[in-house]
């Protein structure tokens, strides 16, 4: 690590953001069609050029606040310069049971001949049956010409989900949806073999029980809240809690049940921190969101407390009087519309400074009235995969609060 690079480490959601990992939309979004967008978890077909413009503006807004922006594909290309990393990447992508031995053997050889940049393109944008130049046999004959042999990864845009930094350790997550399972394999490859990160401690892993980064909120030093719903399983929370508590990186993990539906796929779709003791929360769930406090017991066991109201349990764990919910004052219909448009999915770049989509006018107005500076960005195309500024960013380094 050079002297100019900030040491990785995150202990809260709101400490001044120093380094962040983003993914600029690329060719993988151009693979979306009306036939596959549902399978690939997009609600529509984004206008790729506009999505790139919106993302560039997002990145520039972060740089204007002194944030170092790293791009996932740049790191991946640099990682693939290593023969070890290339071999692991090719083995992983060729392990799919859909390929068959004839096609698999051909692909192993063909991918090995690609440059790091070319290999990155295949790993992220996928490979169609009509794009192979060998390995012809039963599999290539029976699959349609436009079937993907290697699926594209349009959800790479949401870098929050495939890894999360907890103090000085990076948790490689395990993504629940088949369309996203390869994302954390690539993330793990980067954190394992890229020179900047290879010495950073790693926990969890893509082969473990399902935990997604969008469900993990670092409420404050030593306190994690983890949503349990459509993507993160109870077993995943148990595994993660055991690791962070044993390592001394957390003394309390709050397991927070959320509705198992797409509108609330992650905990950060219903609440995000905007200050050390302030949270913006979807009003329609605020009154009945609960949490089970998980702490260390004897002999390595975990103690699981009875459910309490989330804000109460969080304040106790954080050892503060009150975790203040910013009252957005929205009627139920407006609240539902703005929650769907990621109104509660903000990215804090410092205490009381948060990035939010400009279209959530009512929520942003209430945040400003509560003393939160809102950096509003466009997201008409970026939001088609159901994700806001927090979803699109993985903080790698923040200042302590």
C-alpha cells in the first residue's frame, strides 16, 4: 500500500468516507432484453448511455467531497494480470454444469488465451452460444444461438452487496439469487489477489450461508444490524455474528426480520443512517420493525434475546439514549412510492451529509429540514435494478466517528 492510499477500515455508516468501490455500468447492461430482464433481476431495460452519465455524475459528486473512487472492473483487470488469479477465474466460470465436457474443455483453452481486459469482459458481460468459436457438440447444438453459456452480471452495479468492510476485515458475502452468485466470486478474487488488498483479513465467503451486504448496517462501532428476509438467511446472520463477535469486531449483532418481498429485498431499502444517532426509515414499517440482539455467551455460544422494537434495541446496543428516526411525515401512498424509488437508500459521505436520488423530493425535503445536507443525484436509469446510492457503493475506508 502506498503512502497515498488510505488504510481500509469501516466502523460506521456515517464516518467521513475516504475510499469507495463502484462499478460503472458497462456492456453487461446491454445484454438485458425483455426476455431475460426478470431473470437478471431488473424491472426494465435501462438506457445504458444515460445510466453511465448518471453514474459518472454520482462518482464525480463523491470525488468533489474528497472521496477516492475505485472501479471494480479496473481492479479486476489488474487482478487478472496474475496467472494464479486468471486460473481461479477460469476454473470458476467453467465449472457451470450447463456446459458439458466438450464445451468446457474448449472454453478453458479459449479463455486462457485472452488478455486480462478481454477476460474481464467475458466474466462480466457473459458469453452467448453464437459467440463461441469451437467446442461444438451436443450442448451447442441443442441450446439456442442466443442462450448465454456464461451469464452477464448486470447487478455488478450494486457493489454494496458482494462485500462489506467490518473494521479492518472484508466480509465476502454469499448472494442468494442465482443471477448474482458469481459476483462475490469475482469480489473474492480481487480481495485475495489484488496487491492493494491481498493482506487484508477476509471473513465469511461466497460458499457460506447467504448474507448480502445490503442487509448489513454498521450502526456504530461494535454494533451491526443485519436484515433477514428475501436475501439474507437466519443461518447467514448466525455465521456472520459468530465470526465478528469472536474476532472482537462487534459486541452486538441485531438480527432484523424484514418482509420477504422484492420491494424490501434488503434492510437498506427501508432504513439507512444519516448521522451517528439519526436514521431515515420507511414510515410504513417504522412501527413494527423489530430486532433480536445477538451477543456472546459462554463456550462460544451465541445468546439471542427476545425481539424488541428496532429503535429501542439499536439504542441499547449503541449505548445512546435514542436512535432518532427522522420523521419524513409522508402519507402512506407517497411513502410507498418513494420507498420503491429508493428514498430510504441514502449514502452518508460524512455525518449529516448524504447522497440521495433527486426524484425523492418529499423524503429529501424532510431530511434537509432535519439538518441533513442532501447531495441529490439523477437516477432514472440507474434505479431500474432497484437500488439507490447506498446499494451502488461499497465503502472501503471511513474515518472513525
